[in-house]
């Protein structure tokens, strides 16, 4: 009988994840620990036994748009996958949004929430996208002070009932403006009854099936510029399931995130509610963007963790040249590098999650606020890039079968590619890191965090790691000082700066956790990961030289 290769098996993603189980034990308060571990174990069981098998069986499905019914009526109906149809029930049951706002959990609510998202995302068909926007909408509305909209929308966004739960969209991008929203052309006018109505074209509207959406528009009479935009909330659907003065031109034919219906919309006098003032909408929506960027980072490391879990399990089952693939030294080295990159990014991500949770329960002068402002764009750009490269390596580790659609790896790779793009590309985020360094004195807060973390690392065998962290921090400070007066060099080197900030802090938080794990759990594996990550390097600073750099770029692209 011909040989048939055994497929990789997905284990319970909580019980199988040393990093996550160890982090939860270190961070979660004792009176919350047992409850969180039970939730994560049960969620892991559901993912393995029900959710992921259904997603894999449905892998060929793509949403379809039907413009007209049999009698020529415009209906703009969108077909959804089975999981998307049940997404609200799943999100409500597991508290995927509401747990992050549970006052009983206080500053640890975000830990409870994002550990669930970390397990759920790779089997979610990117239902995490509207959930992230829903979470961000809660923050945005709460900080707006608009009591009528808070009372109307927030209880729905945080509901634990599938019937009452709303999901939110975020319809920002237009053909004239993506990251640069100053080009937005959607116009807001008040009708005879004083109700706002929006007219314009939204070019990349994710989660078009959402119950509500936040979007920017320019009130009639406002001048050009981003600061003259206002933030509006729309409820797109009538009770009978028809859109309110909205037409769906088409669904986007995307590289990945294919189960997520993303559309081009035309607003034709769509009724809307003004969230804040008649200008300043960009500032008002910032809490939403910061929240969704943290979601993006958690989804990035979750995607890489899933790909690596499949690659490792496969390598233990695949026999080549007389022994398991996992026993071949070069294959071990390859997967080990992916593992330590993941491990550092994992601990950095949850460090930011901790800071976010703390910032939501402290006054504005607490250092966590400045850290969140600086680290959120840096984390998002770092983890997004890492996910694409790491998942690609894991797909390659399966050889030809990894390149086949029904292995599940191609979908992970395609979906990973959106992570460096959504909510700001790498360059946009790198420039935002520079802005944060200026706005909140970010460098000093970053250096203080580095000093605090390294002070907790006392094992003699970690001396070289601590030395590298400190040298990297010094290199960042000196690099910024030398370029602070140079108009061109600072933005030209912003990518390298952001990656260095991220990798240095990632090594510090990984090393801090490694020492705790060694002492509290008698587990040396995180120590080994920290040392190996240090050997991979933390400094990614570049030294562009103004006009020379631009001339070189011109020569290359001519």
C-alpha cells in the first residue's frame, strides 16, 4: 500500500502554548487566575473540536454580492460563510469585546480579552476585524462625551447576548485619501429637519455587514484639511434588512482575508449622527485607531504562533532520510529562529496590553499613557512585518504540501499580509513613532521602561543580554541626538528607529519574563530564547544622509 503522510494536528492552542500559560501565571492576579485558565482551556477545546474544522471545511467559500432580486429591486445582499453567520453568537458567548471592558477585572480586563483573541484569531476567518472596530468604537464613543450615542450604541457593542450585540465598521478610506485623510471628499449636509446626511464614496469599507459604522466626512461649508473633518456614526441597515441610502458597488477581490466582506460603498444622503463637534473628527477617532492597532499586533503573533505550531507538529511526523524532520539540525535551527522571534514579539505585545489596561484605570499623568502612545505604532509595525516573514518560513517548512490550499497554510500567509497594511503601513507608523517621541517625551519613557525591566534581571548568565539591551538603548538615544536638528535624516531613518525601539524593548521584556520563569517555574526555555534572540540582534538603525540618500534613491528608481 502506498505511503500517506500524516497531516499536522492542531492541539488545544492554550494547553499547547508554553508562552501563554507562563505569561498568564505571571501577570494574572491570583483571584482571577483559575477563572481565566478555565476560560482559555475551554475556548481552546472549542477551537480544536468545532471552530477550526468548520473553517477548514469552508475554506473555498468567498462572500458574494447580489445587487438585484428576481424582480429588479436593488437589494445588495451579501452571502456570508457559516462562521460569519454565527460570529455574533460566538463573540457574545466568549466575551471577545465585553471582557476588555469588565470593571470587575479592572486593569486586567485587557489581559482577559486579548488572551482570548490570541487563541481565537487564526480560526476566526478575520471576524476579529469587526470585533476590533467594535472595541475601538466603544473607546471612541466613551471619550467623545456624546451621551445619547453612548447610551444607544455602547450597551449593544458590549452585549453578551447574540441578539443584542452590534458589530461596528470603520469606513474611512476613499479614492482620494487613505492614510492622508485630508483628501476625504464625503460631504455632510443637514436636511430640512436638521438631520445630517452623508454623500460620497467609501473605497475600502471592511465589515460592510456591520450594525453601525464610524466614518469621517466634511460638513458643508468647512474648508479643506484634515482638521475640518467631523466624525459621524451611521446605522446602515433598516429593520427589514435593506440599506439606508447606501449602494454597494462591489466587493473587493483581495489577496487574503477573503471571508471578510470588504466593499466599495456609495453614500446617497445616508442618515448619520454627529459624534462630536463639526470639526476635529480625526482627533476624535484616534482612540479607535490605537485600539485596533493593538488588536492587529495580537492577531499578528497569533497567526505566526498557529503557523509555527503546524510546522512543528508536521516536522515531528514527517520522516526524511531515515529520521523525523524535527531531528535534523538545520531544520531545528530554522524553527528555533522563528520561535525566538515569536517569543520576543509575544512578550512585547502583552507588555503593551498590560500598559493599555493600566492606562484605562489611571490618571493621564501615569507613564502608561505615554508608553501606549509610543509603543502602539511601533508594536504594530514590528509584529505585522514579523508575521508575514515568519508564516512564510513555516509554510516553506512543510515543503510542497504547505503550498497547497487545503493544507491551510496559504490562507494564513495571505491573511498575514494585511497585517502590515491595515491601520497604517510600516512607513506611516514609523513616522507616527517619531511624532510620539516629540508629543509625549516618548524616548524618556522608553528608556525608563528599559531601566526598570533590566533592573529585574539579576541572573549571572543574563549579564551579556542586559549589556546588549543597554548598549542598544544608548545607540537609540545617540542616533536621535545626532539627527534631531536634521530635517531629512530623521524621517528617512524612521523605520530602522522604530524596529530598534521594538526589538530592544522586546528583548528586555522577554529577558524579564525568562528570569521569572526560571525562578518560579524552574523552566530554562525562555532563558534560552532570550539569549538566542539577543544573538539575532536588536539594532536596526540606518544612517541616511539627506540629499545623498535621495539622490541614491533617484538613481535606483530612474
